[in-house]
C-alpha cells in the first residue's frame, strides 16, 4: 500500500473526459493531486455515457464515487431554493446520495478536503478538527448571474439577480471558513477580496494549456472543408450561445461583405436549436461534437472569442494561441490572459470593431503570421499547467502545515 496521505476531492461534474472548461481545470487539478496523494474522488455525472470513464479515474484515484445527477430531481431541488432562501445553483447540487457518500469518505484519516466549485463546498462546510478544507471557486459564478440579470427581460432578470445576490453571499461565507480558497485569475481574486463580507484572503491559480498537445508542428489533416474563421466551445452554454449569435447576426455580415467566400465554423458539443439555426446564414457551419478540435483550429485562418459575458480565463483563447492562430477576442473573453494587444492577441468590442479586426486578419497573411508566432510563444512561456498548479500547491502546503492531519478517529460530525 502506498504511504502517500489521503485526500478527498469533490467535483460538481465528472472530471473526465476533459472536454469543456471546468472539466479541463478539474482534471488537471485531480491529476496534480494524484501525484502527491491517494485521492478519494466523489463527483456528479450528468451524462450517463460518462460512467464508462470510471476505469480511467480509478487508474489514478484510490477510489471514485460517481453519483448520477438527474436533471428533473435536481431542478425540483433547485426550485425549492425559492422557498428556503437558498441559491438555486447550490440547491441544484444538494443531493442526499452525495451527502451520504461524502460523510463516509470523511470518516477516513484524510490529510485534507478539496472542493472544486462553490456548489460542492456545502458537503465539507462542517469542519473536522485539524483537517484543512480547500475550495477552488474556479469562476466567480455569482458575478456571472448578476451580468445575466442586466441583459435578461422579466421575469428572468429577477431570478438571475436573486441568484447573483444569494450565491455571492454563499461564496463569501465559503471564503471565510475555508483554510485556503482560489479564484481563476488575479482580477477575480481581487474582486473577491474587495467584497465587504470576505474576511479571509482569496488566492488564485490560472488555467494553463498543454502546449505539447496543442502544437501546430504535429501537422493535422484537417477537416474535409476547413473554415476560415473558427469558434470553439460547449454550445449548450449560455455565454457561448450568446457569443455565436452575436458574431453571426452582427459581425459576420460585415465580414462576408468584404470576403464573400469566407466561411465560419462553430465547433462544439451539444449545439442548441438556436445555435443550429445559425447554419441558415451563408458561410456558417455548425459541427456539433468533434473528436478533436485541433484540426479545426489548425485549418482556420482566424479564431474568434466574441463572448459578451465571460468569467475566468477562456481555454478556447489559450488553445488557439497555442496552435499559433491569431485570436480576435472581446475584452471580456481575454480577461485573465496576459498577452500584448495587437501583437499576441487582437482585442475588439462591439460589432463594428470586431468585424473590422476579423476582416483585416483574413486579408493579411503577413499580419496573421506575425501574431501566430507571438501568440504561441506567449502561452509556451507563461501557461504550462505545472507552472499554474504550483500556485495551488503553495496554498495547499500552507494549509497543511497550519494544522495537524486528522487521525483515523476523526469524524465529520
């Protein structure tokens, strides 16, 4: 038996496969922890097909407890949040089966308990003496809902505003009881720390990118009909849906007016009906899920990130930069990415500016080549995963050294 200490790791979504933003981060965090500890994983599974990945998780974890997250019961729990005054997101993930599984795991002699996302922190809110609790907020979700409220009509503006307010209060409480907590960017950590209700410091560690995997030198055969412009992401996510519609409705007509043969691909799993409808616009293709996004990025001339609401750091931006593609991004989408505007990334806000930036890059191969090389150099220098995870490791080590590891007799009660 390994002499590594044991830790608990909770995630609101199964970390494998790492095919969307939060799962990429949780997978990297899980693999980092598995190098140092015997990890007991407990997570929800919202897609029954993902239960097939349990053996892969057991390859690196001491144990893996996978709890199905069924949409209808979860929505009912969420609706009850209106009655008991809870944030709907927290109530959505409040599950009796998960609570029982976590209580059993907390009876073990764990060195630490780590919750990924504010929604999973509820399961370790009651402390175990001498055992540090670490929370990775990932994104500041409360601020996302507050921004949704500003754009939504009645009654959803009221629902989103309520969620932003209550989830913000829950985040503040978590930051105050956690032995260490992390946001995803320095800017988000600063916003946490400026809140009046936060008394303990929130740190940060950023997402990285696998620059060996996202490497254009591998050479990719590319799709049969590559697109000139590409946008990648999970296409059932509200912010991505809005971004795709904004680009196609307000930006793409201007681009096509100067480049009538230009093509645009929306590449990502689970496109909604609204996203699929965008294929009615000339030059637009919606792929749905693809086995590998790299050929689509490699085959494009320009990658775009036209998000108008964005939290944290966008993996789609880092991945395209790693693939040596010029990225046109809104200021919101580029938040957290340290890159020189106009040299390593192109920033544009509003339809006219975004269209002009995209059009100009399509017209100038020389400018694309200059940005290509600079963009990849930036992520290779600053965004390796190990470099980013070392910040989390420093915070974890400080929390571990501040108290004694729990004994086998410790309980969660």
